[in-house]
C-alpha cells in the first residue's frame, strides 16, 4: 500500500534536549501503525508533530507525498488522552454540538452505529462509564470523516472488557479504510490492532516491522522460566535473572529437558511460553513500557 504519511529525519529540541532525533518511517494507507516507547522516549512529541500541533526543527513530514497543506487538520481526526465535554448534554446532543464544527460531518446515526453508542446515546455524558466515554470521544474524532486517525493511549484506565469493546470499534473503523496511528502502553493492544510497530527510545527509532516479524527477528524459540540454580550457567543459553527466577531463551525444549535433569535442576513450577511484545520491549529498551526514561 502507498504511504499516507511519511516522516524523514525528523528532529525536535526542547531546552537543549533532543526529544525527537532523526526519526524516519512511513505509514501505509489503510493500516494501523503503533508508536511505542517508555515515558520520555519522544513518542508524544512525534505524535504532536504528525498532528500539526508542533513544528519540527528540521526534517520533513509528507502527507500523500507532499508537505501538509492548509486543509491538513480537516483531513485528520484526533482522540486525545484527555478531552473536556460540555456538562448536562446527552451523548446525542454532544455529537450534534461538535458536528457543527465541520463543514461536512458524518451522519450521526452512522457514527452511533460505528462506535456502538446505541445503548447510551440519550444518557447524560457525565453518567458514562470509562469505556462508554472513550467510545464517544472516538466518535467525536471521526465526525469530520478523517483519512488519518490518531488515538493517543485510548484505553488507559479501562477494565479488560471495556478495552476489548474498544478494540472491536477500532477494527471496524479500520475496515472502513481509515488509517490509524496508535500510541499505547499495552503490549497486547498493540499486538491485536497494529499492522506495523515502531519502538522508539530517547528520540531514536529502535525497531520497525510487523509484530510477528519483530519477534522472529529478536527471539529464536521459546522462553523457559524456572527457579534459579547454579548449574543453569553450564547450559550456555541466553538468560535473564530476576527475583530468584531465571528465564532462558531456548530453540529446542525437547533437548533442553534431559540436560536440566542431568544437571539436577529442579523443574517444579517451570513455565514455557512464546515471547511477546512485552519481552521484545524489555530486550530493546531495558525496562518495561510504563517505566520512566
């Protein structure tokens, strides 16, 4: 697919700090692109540059192959982390109010269906649950029928059921041909929704590819977790230690088991699992996604 938006050598400074330091990537039209990074990695600055809220110090942002024009903001939609809503309005009235800001808003009934607002569309917005409020904010971001939709940590603080409901809405929106740029602190969310993922830290791009390609690139085999034991050092396998536990990277579990038994390593509580994006993030950045940086 052709790129809807492209970033070339993007740089942004704040008080002598390079928040974004030479980032380059392209986002295919009709895809969901995940931008991941720990706090302080530069992802929020990058998103605000893409949204046109900030101006880069150097580098280029290309929209359909050209610098964003005067109509750019009318062709994108943004769901911010925090958005204030007018009190004493129902969901339907809120949609009507915001629709007046757009020359050609999407029909309200289409938005109500697309974002699954039917069950609470006539409820006061102050009485919405966290998940219902996020779906309303998603509908507001879609009012102008944008080509490109930015979702900034849209499920933070939601319970698992509400998160899964929101994922269903994002998938439905993508099926309409929209391009989505997602920032999230949840690895399972990125793995569920994103076609490609960029991991950034200290303003630099660390890795970029599909979720499965990234895992295949950085891990060979499965992860085996068991209690630490001095004999494990004799295996010669890559491992990490934490809290009395050892996690080994193993390409052949069948051959590992006899070796563990021969070394008299206790197998009680041993766990075997496939690596996930959380493991990848820890390997590339050295800390969890929610830790400071």
